[in-house]
C-alpha cells in the first residue's frame, strides 16, 4: 500500500508556488492577492478561512480577510462582492460556505466575477470545466487530480466509483476523472443516496472517491483488493482526549481498508491539505491571467 500523502505533496506545491512568487517580486510584478469573505462566527468555517489566509502568507501572497456579522443582509453582502469584483488589487476571492440560513447562496455565487472565482463555484467556471475550456477547477477535486498525477496513479480505463454528487466535490470529480487526458480517462459511476447495492458496486471499483461525510462508512469488505481509495470525508467527532475536544474522521475505515488498497489517502493529511494548496494555485493562475 502506498500512502497518498497530501501533507507532503501540498508542502511541495506551496514551495513551488512560493518560488514563483519570489520570481514575480524580483521582476517587479504584482504578487497574487487572495481575499476571503466570511459571514458569522461558525467555528469550523473560521478555522478553514484562517488556515487559507495563513497559507497565503506562507507562499508570499497578499491576503485580505473580510469578516461580516452574522446578521449581514443580502444587499450588504452583494455590495461587498461588487466591491471585490471592482477592486483591481484583488486577483481572486472566495465567499466561505455555508452562509447563514437567511442569505441566498446561489445569488451570491452568481454575483462573483468568474475571472476572480478561485473556488470555481460560478456556473461559468463549472460549465467551462465540463467543456475542457480554461476555467478554475474547484480546489478539492483539483487537489485529488494533483495527487493522482504526482503519484502517477494509472486511472486510464479504470472503473471509478464516486460516492456523493455534491456540486463542490462529487459532481466535479466525476467529470474530471472521465475527461480525456493523463491521470483521467476513467469510466465513472456516481453513487448517491438512491443508489442500490452500493457495496456490490464498490466491490467493482478500481478507484473509490468517497465524499459522503459519514465517518468510517467504507469498510474493507466493500473494497476490491488493489483499489485506489480517496477519502474526502472530514467529519468532526467529539473526543475528550484531544486538546480541541474533537478529532477529524474520514469516510473510510482506514485501518481495515489500507490493508487492501494499492493507494490510499489518510485523514487528516490527505485531500484536506491539498485543497488549500489548490486554492493558492488558482489564485496564482488568476494573477497570471489578469496580467496576460
Ligand atoms: N466550505 C467548505 N469548503 C469550501 C470551499 O472550498 N470554499 C468555500 N468558499 N466554502 C467552503
């Protein structure tokens, strides 16, 4: 079994990005600037956003954190989005999801300038990605594709089963894995809550991508020997023995499944750290595209 080490790979990616930023600085070019908007005080969202901003500093980007109160109106949030669209200093930005229930997420995502949409959530980017045109690929599926590429995992003609059809992970990764190209060209099945006999289906899979959000759901008896297993789950589970009072648990029962898999991502330290590295990569791309 080979561990798909997202911690190490994301570190390498960040070093590559940092070297590019240093070169940009030396050539007197503007360095990438990422902004993140967060509405309210959700603990997990604040942790993710702080980590994104900290990563910007690590690679030499500029970053701006826009914190808005829980009771922000739709109108005020749309004004903030319009200001970020107009601000030439900002190359890319994200609006952290989920938004508080009173806000209309879809309207906000549609208001983001697709050229600055480094999350790749705007329909223009999603459509362009599906058509294999220049776009921003959402960070989590982009990170999975990078792991497959960097570890030279053979995906061509393999049967990939993706568990989950979310707009952020399941749907886009199913499109990317089936596209033409190296480390793609897979035959993809998308499984979801209405799928019949998921266990039998998973047993036919050469590649499993689990984006379900149910801790330890994928057991050894669901996995074919030699399968590639990508775990996108990051569920917080209460654990009094941990300093923070919780631990992060993936969708895959790692100890059981690792014995059967050819390649497997751990949680934590697999797909999670790749996601932030790919957001940085998208921000660098946004800067390069704005420049050319
Ligand atoms: N919430 C959970 N994941 C993400 C992400 O990748 N981007 C944004 N904007 N919000 C999220």
